[in-house]
C-alpha cells in the first residue's frame, strides 16, 4: 500500500515539475525535434556511447534542421545547434559563459580550473592565462616538441613492419609535450609507458567517458557508491599529487630565477602565485586543466591526420614535397620554417573539420534571450555541435570528402575562422 502511495506522489510531483517547465519553456518545446514520449521524453535518441551519439545527432540535424530540442519532461530542455549563425550567438557573446552540469563531472580532477568553473572565475582566470599563449612562449617549446617528435618517429619505426594502432604512441607523445610545456617537467611517457601517471590519465578518461553516457553514473549520489567512482578517485589522487609536487618543487627553486623574464608557462604560473592572483591549489587546477584539455585533443588530431594521409596518398605526396622543399633533414625546426608550410595547415584544418576532437560543447543560459523568434529561457542548456556544422553541405559541399584545398586562402569562405587560440573550427557568419 505504502509503495502505491509513494508511486502516486512521485507521479504527481513529476507531472507538476513537467507542467512548470512546459509553461516556462513553451517556445523551446515548440522547436523542431524528435518525438517526445511520456516520462522518458527524447532520451532514447541519444545512444549510450560516443559513436552512436554522433551518428544520432547527425541524423536528427538532417531530419529537423540546424536547431532542435531535447527534453526529459521534467528538467529544463536542451537546445542543440549546428548552424553557424546560432553558434555565433552563443560562442560570440560574453553573456553565455556558464558551463553546464556535464562539466561538474570533471571537478574531481580540475577543481575550479577555467574549463569547468563559473563565469565570474572564468573571466578573471582566463585573463591571467591568456599571456601564456603568446607566440614567444609557444616558440620556446619548438625544440622540446622536436626532441619528443624524434622519439615518436623512432617508436613508430619499431612497429612499422606490421599493422598497428598508432593512437597509444601518439597519446604518450602528446602527454610528454603537454607536461613539459605546462609543468616544465619531463615525465618521459614515451620512454616509460608503464609510469603510473600515464596509466592513471588514460584510465581516468575511460571512466569519464563511460560516465558521460550513463544516466545512473552521471548522478553524483549514485556514482559515489559505485566501484568506478572509487577507482576514478584513486587515479585522480595520483594525477593531482604529481602536479602538486612539481609546483611545490618549482616554487622552492623560484627565488633563484629572474622572475621578470618568464621563460615558460610554469614561470608565468609562479609569477601569478607570487603576485597573489591565484593560490597554489588554483594554479594546480589550471595546470591540470591544460594537461587534461591539451593531451587527448592533440593525440586525437594527430592520429586522425595520419589516418587521412594513409587513405589519401595524393595529399600525402604533396605534403611531403612541401616539407622537403622547406625543411632539410638535419636542420632544426623553427617557427619561421613552420610558417612556410601552408599546405600542412590546410591538412590539419581539414582533418579537424572531419574529426573534431571536441565534437560539441555546452553552455547554461543564465538570462532569457530570443533565437529566430523563440524565447530561450534562463536555465536552458545549449549544446553547440561542431561536428554537425563541420558536415553541413551548405558550408562544406560533399562534406564526407577529405579535401585540404577547402582551406587554401582562395577557397576559404569569407568570414571563416578558427577561434583563436583554442583551434576550435567554427564559421563566423559574415
Ligand atoms: C587541436 C587541438 C585542440 C582542440 C580541437 C581544442 C578544442 C577545444 C574546445 C572546443 C574547447 C572549448 C571547450 C568548452 O568550452 O566546452 C577548448 C577549451 C580549452 N582548451 Fe582546447 N583544444 C585543443 C588543444 C588544446 C591544447 C593543446 C591546450 C593546452 C595547451 C588546450 C587548452 C584548453 C583550455 C585551457 C580550454 C578551456 C578554455 C576556456 O574555457 O577558456 N586545448 N579546447
């Protein structure tokens, strides 16, 4: 009997919540979108893994157009966009900076780092971090990147006699690059793939991805009882302890340095601590954010470039020719030499178009605003779908075809740009 009463109360409660949201979000719910079933809403449309999710989204954009809605019937709906003009409204505005619940799942590792933090902290910390991405600092990393690339080439040579998966090698390489540049610390992942830090980063990401696509695991309370949560925490503790120790050691050596001429990112971080703008913990969060955001993305881009070059031999031949003409075997690589490789840039852009390593991002709307005459109320989630935009034939004719020529200066549509410095491919409407 008690069970029936509880179920009845739950149904009344859910209906009430549903009615409340329906009243507030009537415009959003009128947007095109998949069929909304009682109780489960549109939840079955998502898929339970990243590949199905991308395929389903692509199908839904084709069926319903570049703006559509999802709803689970109780909480605020999610608006999915793949149209350039909608992206510009969201990403081009300083109003829409608030991250959604999805990002909270990363707080165990990244604390309040800029990828996951609230809009106010983001504004302050982003300003502090921006100078780290200036050309002078980035140029200083080129010899390091070259040394690490030579190790990668050797590792690939050791495996080349039989077919093999290149991603794990590139993943170690990108982890080396990001740790040396963000922490100023050599972890030698390529030479020491069994190092626990390397394994923990990999395992954390696997568990995180599983969590993203599981309704039960995205619930913090339920997740805290699961073995996966305990395992994830163990890996996070280890990862964080490395960055913490590196920062501690760097701070103790800092007084020997000329602080006014920072040479790398860590020097700049230490200046920020010295000036009292961030605490050591906050700096660790930002260092961890760079490592998290910078290693898997780069590994994924480079792996997909190799995949596309393998499939498109003509492109490969032309690229090798460009490199051979501008950089001879034993010369060291410099920024000015890299700037003489425009075709390489086209290949990278085209590969990122087809295989964006971050296929979507989300923002939580904090103030009501209007798109195409539809009122989007505060608390609505907006999912900005780069993957959908990149395969939109209106912007990229024959979108599944790999064609670096799309990005030569003559062919690039007016107003197309990469959002700098994060290499996110979006189209700006002119
Ligand atoms: C080609 C490789 C990369 C791609 C495609 C990429 C893409 C992105 C995207 C789409 C975002 C926005 C995420 C969001 O708001 O939800 C982002 C944020 C970020 N990325 Fe990358 N990224 C790449 C490489 C890197 C590297 C190498 C670093 C570090 C050196 C890095 C550091 C960051 C940081 C710190 C943020 C947060 C920035 C902020 O919120 O202001 N990324 N990236």
